[in-house]
C-alpha cells in the first residue's frame, strides 16, 4: 500500500506530524508492506534563495503580529514538541527558501533514504539554533552529517535542474488534489490525514486504509 506525505522543512506542524506518523507506522502490523513516498511542498515558494531571516520576524510579518506574540506562538509549539519527545529551539531560528532541500530529499529517495534526509533537515531547522537558510554550505553540512556523500551532494546543489521537476511535480499534484496545507497524508489515495494528528489517530487511519487495500487486492 502506498502512503504519500507532503511536508515542508519550514513547517513546524510537519516536524510534529512526521514524527507522529512515524511513531504510528512503527507500531503498525503491516508496516513492511507500506511504500512511503515523501512529497515536496513549499510554504512560501516566493522566498528568494540565498536569503535568511528571523523566523520570529517572518511570522510577525506574515500574520500581522508583534514580535512577542510571534515568539509566544513559537514557545507554545516548543512545549508541544517537548511532549512528543522532540527538541525545538525558539531563539535565533531562521526562515528561508526550501527548494534545494526538497531537491536533496528527492536525491536521497533514489537510494531509499528520503526519510533520513528529511529528518536531518528537520533537526537542523528546529533543534539547532544555527542558521539553516541562505548558505548552500549549510545544506552540504547537514546532508553529509546524515551520512550522504559530499561529492554527490555538491553535484546536486550545483545543478539547479537536478530533481527540480520532481519537486514541481509534487507541488502540482498537491494543487490537483486541492491540498489545503501541510502536513498532508494520502493513504492509498483514498483516505487522508490533513494536518497534525496524534499517533493513535494516524494508526486508526492506517488500519482503515489497509483494510480497504487488502480487501481490494484479495479479490
């Protein structure tokens, strides 16, 4: 059974949602029969490459908040992440274009390691106060730190066409499916999970989708 999950590295609910989904999947009886496909989604594709800005300032501007209100929202998310066993840094995190990171996830998918690459970028964004955006060398550092070959990583980053069509295809598919936001999970393209849900709810959705899938394939 195929499960597709759209996420963006900038999205805190994707960070939480992917962790919740993985927790549910690890407990799912038929996890070895699940084909997991990571799909790209950019929260703000208009963000220029090579630019980094404070995430607090970005949130304040986007949602017309003052800086303290934006910071309080981040602290609330950090508390939620902590209850889920995740680190979440509030101060000094940055925000920027994620297109090249999505290309790197597609690169990793060719060797069956998309989840590892995504995990590395999520950790670098949410559990590390060092800037992630604006410098390609930081992308190299994160990918290599996750065990990927440095030469191969640099080759992908140097060729802006590599995996670009894969990212755009994922985003076009999201438009065609009228996906309202991320995280978004499509289970066998029949059941969906829209937004963050706890592992128990995700597990129930997996079971419903599996029951339908196994019933259809047994005919």
